[in-house]
C-alpha cells in the first residue's frame, strides 16, 4: 500500500514507473535486433552448430527477470499514462 504522498511525490513515483516500462521495451527491442543479427551471421557463415542459442538463452533470462521486475513486481504505465498512474496511486491512499 502506498503511504500518504504529496502530489509531487506521486508524480515522481508515476514517472519512475513509466521510465521503467520504456526501458524494458528498449531492452527487448535491442535483444531482438541483436539476436536476429546473430542468427543471420550463423545462417550465412556455417549453418553448423547453432552457437547463437547461448547468447539468445543467456540474455533471454535477463529479459525475463527485467520483465518480471517491471510488470509483476511493480505496476507500470507514457505521458497520458503518468496521469493514469497518479490516479491509481491516489486511489491506493484512500
């Protein structure tokens, strides 16, 4: 439960949550682009042992934990979403 917070504190908390969600989507996009590139390198060069699964899997574990942190252990939400998040935080105070 959120303790009584001032309007400024609510806004800062909502902004922090929105930033966390945007950071996750950036992380996910980079993960997809890099791993697609690694798969292309593998396909063009050798098509032998699929070595790309190691960075794909290892980094994928990091993506999973990042997603859990953002979406499960915190409730997140964009400029319009900040107001929505502030409303949620205010509701939690009641």
